[in-house]
């Protein structure tokens, strides 16, 4: 049985945060990342990129996650 490593957990958490942020944008037109770090500041852009990379990583390792 493959266990999730630290990178798997970080990616999963970032994707969940990204999903919740998109839910807030869709429901209330409220971007939590922008509210905390500034609209399109360098830090918020880094977070958006990390969330996107995490989604790509999880897609690439979906088979491993499905076995859990």
C-alpha cells in the first residue's frame, strides 16, 4: 500500500484551498487570496501558481491516490 508523502499532502491541501477560494468567488464574488495578500500581488500570484501546479501534480499522481 502506498502512503501519501508530504508533497502529496501539500498538493492536496493547496487544491482544496483553491477550490474553496473558487467557491467563494462564484458564490459571493469574494477572492480570499486577493483579500489576504492583495489583488495580483506577487505573493497572491505565487499562491495561484502553486495551486495550479498542485492540481497538475495531483492529476499526474491520481493512480497513487486512488489506491489509498
